[in-house]
């Protein structure tokens, strides 16, 4: 799934996206509570971004994604191993094994 950044400010929460470049097309590597997980341009980390700032340019869903919906119909889509409770919390708390797993699988799944 690929999305183009069409605006740098979210309408809903005034979230400024200074870590992405306007008009660039980004690989969406996951969806969490309807937000897009994308690798930032600045520090190359997998952050969440509000979907209203993007237009989808390729809506192909990776075959390796698992999708679930929350009680309010919010969408969660990731590779199965990234669904583990606390996976991204551990990633951002610098748990070495989780960070290594993420980057290994990211390269396998997305070829980057």
C-alpha cells in the first residue's frame, strides 16, 4: 500500500508532519487504529501518521498483512509478528531484540 503526503497538517488533531516530505509517496508498512505506520524521512523510524494527510496511490494490501478490527471498527493491519502486544512500545523503548526483529522483517517484507 502506498500513500502520497498531500498536506503537512492534520485537520483532526493538528498533528504537524515535519518528518515527512510533501508530495512524496510512502510505503504504508502497517495500519494501527486507522493511522498509517510509515518510515520517517528524518530519523528513519516507523511512526504513526494521520490518514487525512495522505491520498492512497496504490491500495494493494500486502498478502503478509493480518487485519483485525477494534470495537469501534478501527483497523489494525500488520505482518503477524508485529501484532504482538507491546511490539512497537518495546521497539521505541529500545528493546534490542524487537528492534532487530523489526528491521530484519521490514527488509524481508518491503525490500528496503
